[in-house]
C-alpha cells in the first residue's frame, strides 16, 4: 500500500485567529500569503522491518541554488540508504540536501528523491517538513485533507516468453570494462546479468550501481519498446556449500536475515510502480538446490557443509521465500537455477534434482505459478551443442557413454540437457509452459583448438576426446577455465523449449581467486581455482584447469576476458 502526505498548504493556508485557533482560509482570498513550499512524502513499499519512501518537494518561493529539507520521526525509523539526495540523520531528525546535479530549484519547480529505511512497531508519516528553515508541510489529518491514491497496478498478465520482441538491458558498468579491453568494443553492447550477491549490492557497494540505479538506467534504455532487465538473486545462507570461492556473507542459520535484509528490500524496489513497464527476469539462487542431491550423505562427493544445509532446510526455505515474494510482483519472471549437464545429467541426479526443485517451489508460501522457468549452465562452461558425436554412437563395441569424458552421463551438452530436464520438471509438477534459459557467456570453445570433425576411432576415448568442443580436463571443472571462449550471443527463442540464450554471467568477471585474497565480501579461496590443484572426487581427481592470477569472484579478470574473445564461437568479427 502506498501512503502519502501532501501539504495542505498547497490548497489552503493555516492562519491563527484572535483566539489562537487554527482555521483554513481559501488561498485565493485577499491578504493570504503565497504557500512557500509543498512536500509529498509517500511510503511506496513496506515490510515487517523496513520501507522505501519517495519525496517530492515543490518550491513556491524565490528560486534556490541549493536546498535542504528537514523532518523528524515520531518513532524509531532510521534512513539506511538513499538516492538523488544527500541524506543524514541524528536521532529522529533527518536532513535531505541536494546533490550537485539537482541543486537548482526554480520558483514553481520540483525535485524528487527517495530512500530506504528501517523501523519496528509503527511507521508514522512525519507531521512537519521544513525547506531551508521554512515550514511547508503540516498534519493533514483533518477534513478535506488528501486521501491515499490507489496503488497503480502492474501488467495484468506475464507474457509467455519475456525475451520475445524485447531488447535486453546492457549493464553500463560491465560495458565500460569490456570496452576498455583491446577489441572489447565488439561485445561491449551485449546484455549481461546484474548480480546481487550480497546485501550491500542492493543499494550499491564499492562505488557500483545499486538495484534502483540499474532499474532507472533500464527505463532510459527501454524507450518506447519492451525491455528485459536481468538480475541474479544470489545470497542464500551457507551459499554454494561445495565451493568456497563463492561462499557468501550469510551463515548457514541466517535464514531470517536472508528474508528481511535481502529478499524483502529487493521485492520492495522491484514492486515500485515506476518499474512496472519493465520485464524483470530473476535467476534465483545458482548452485544451491542441486548440492542437496549430489554433495550430501554417503556419496564420495559429499561435503559436510552441504549436509548442514540439507538438514536445516534453509536452501529450500530460502528459494521458496524468494519465489513467493518476487513472484508477487506482476512483471517479475523467476527462473530457478537448474545446474548443468555435467552435474545433473546422471540418472541418480536427474530425477531427484527435479523433485527437490518442486519441494522448494512449494515452500514458504510459494507455488509452481511463481516459477516462470529454469536456467542451466549459469556461470559454467558446458558446450551448447556437441556436433561431432552423439550419445548413441559406439566405437569398438563400446558406447560413447563409457568414455572417460562422458562417464555414463546421458547428456553430452547443454541444449540436449536443458530440453530433457524441462520435460522432467513438467513431470515433477511444474507448469507445462515453463521456458528454459541457457547461459552461453563462456561456452563457445572456439579458437585453434576447436575440432573440425570426429576424433579417431582407435578407441571410444580417442573418438570422444578428439571430437569434443569442450576442452576442459573434466566436466566438473568450473573455475576460470583455460581455453574457454564466448558462446552464442544472447538471443530469444533459439530452440524448442528455450526462451533465450543469455549471458547471465558477465564475461570477464572472475569465478574465484587463484590464491587466498583477504576481502570483505565473505568470499573464500577454493582450490578448484588454483591452477596447480590436482582435484577431488567432484572432478574425478583431475587438474583444475583454472587460469592463474585470478582475482576474487566477481572482480574483473582482464586475462580471462581477452581469452574469451580470442576463443569466441561463433568468432567475433
């Protein structure tokens, strides 16, 4: 519900009579001074511990070259972040001062800003506002005061494929990094996902754009057509239990913080009617639910932290809560991460993973209707389509499935896996019209090492290894892979059941550091990112295949980006 207080002084002047009683006077009556200013303070979204507000100030006095608006709260509200004004707070008193770009406030002109705040108990709207020391807002609780306008609604129905007929948002920060590299201008205009990988990222951390800033820029890029903007929701408690490089800030038991400090504020911003014309795609929690199947219990790939997350249920609860809350926003399209073929493609992983995804999609108030689809290969390297052999081929009496590379997997590549897993998900109870996304940002595997035909038929291994595009040492290798290249450019409806090929992982952003690097982002060091590491059961004890000298995950890795361009397939022109 949007709540508002607009100064009555815009419609009437309050003057004191001889008895000292306040009464309303028609501002058109003779002798009544002009109203100096009006303030419109709206609580746009509110949840149990926080809220967002929008404030518009109109100046009816002399033009100003700078301005300062002040108010005080009656309760314990605290401003935690803001935009389009410099906000400060001392006790209950709040000051909002102009930025350099909106300092000029003409007579009759208006300026708007917004902020996010916290509270407990009640969240009453301030009674009085002053602009440069002059009162311009009073309690409007009496008769004739303005009433709350109805909330504007979002679009009544989601489209079947949000990417169809739409442009996709180009992140200006990633674009600038790409363009700064030699030859990077060839791809700097490609759309990529925006990762909200910690609470601070919501409002912008380390000088980077926050969620609102990206949405505002998306509106600018949208123009009169349709536009998709892509966000990665990635901050579960005990995140990515099998990979230290992508561990997050929330401990295994901090499901409460995940809900109130992370998902609720994101939902509040996405639900702002200002953004109702955007098609907002969310990739929900990569590398989480499949871990509960593949890396727990008595399996040789088991990791103690994954057993903890399975026992406490916080992956399932967190994903369910995110789907429920974000699914309430009518222009949000939730796509749940579904791993990749080199992780889930075996028989003992395939069905159980679909089952646990159904469990999460019906947890914490969510339903399957909150899931628009699934995404595979997020931030991974699995080839889109292996053309030089099929899963049904045999060599010297042995099936391709018996080769060391395939290792009894039923799928050779991401396209066949995504299409088959979609069918499995429908069988598990998801809607029959769900769509799939495939992250093709780093699975091109072009360059001089790309095979041009099948391998030698000396053995099933020479046949597969000589013909496969994916040049990793093992399909379980996931960190900054040597030899990888940019894949298919983002495009809508490229194949049956596939809503789009996307670059959800921004090419050039590291998967993890090659050695331990202190940081304040909660990201650890995983030996799978160390090029000297000899492996573990999750990659059949192969070398990691990682590039050297990599920074912390999410940070720009110039050497990787240049390699990705060099080995792009289709090649860059």
